[in-house]
């Protein structure tokens, strides 16, 4: 965008500028209750705490069923059928939750990318205006220098 005449004034530039929105807040407002729950579960499942909880639960389960009193063992070794069944069911339940959470986080990343693009466009426009102002000032200084040299 070239400015043949005077570049826009600061007031015109401010009028052009739209306020910058927090895209994360906008994205969270757009989520339904189920999507908010999926994002929460996605963050919890993906945490180190959840990993340690599963490790702790597995050690307790296997330890009890291997070394606990024989009459109280509910899933004795070496089969561990209930443990395998339970862990597979847990995986089948958590897998879609993780996928939904990743999809929602992907949409948030797309929103952020769009907001970054818009900000970059604004910055480019403002830089062009600054360059136009500098070129205008440079022309004025050269003209003033020529007038001084003529005297």
C-alpha cells in the first residue's frame, strides 16, 4: 500500500485498529458443557499425576493378588483376568475422551493461529504507515536541505 499524499494520521490509524481479543477466553466460551468436561478430563488424563495413580493402582492390584492372603485374592495369578479386562475397558473409555480433547485443543490452536495472522496483518499495515511517514519526513528534509543550499 503506497501513500502518494500524506500518510494516515494517528487518529485515523486508531480508528482503523480493532481491539485485540483474548482468543483463549473466546474459545472457552464457545465450548459446550460436554466439551468443557472432555477438555478437563483430557488435561487430567494427560498429567503425570494420573500416570502415577495408574502405576500405584496396578502395583497394589497385582501385589494384593500375588502376595495377599489366598482366601482374599479376587484375581489370582498368573491369569490376572479381571485386571486385564479392567485395564482394557479403562483404555477403551479414555481413548475417545483423549481424542475429543485433542480435537478441541486443535481447534483452539487454529483460533490462535487465526488471531496471530490478524495481528500480523495489523502490524504489517502499521509498519507500512510508519514507513510512509518516514519517507514523507525524508522527502520534507531533503526539500528543506535543497532550499537551504539554494540560499
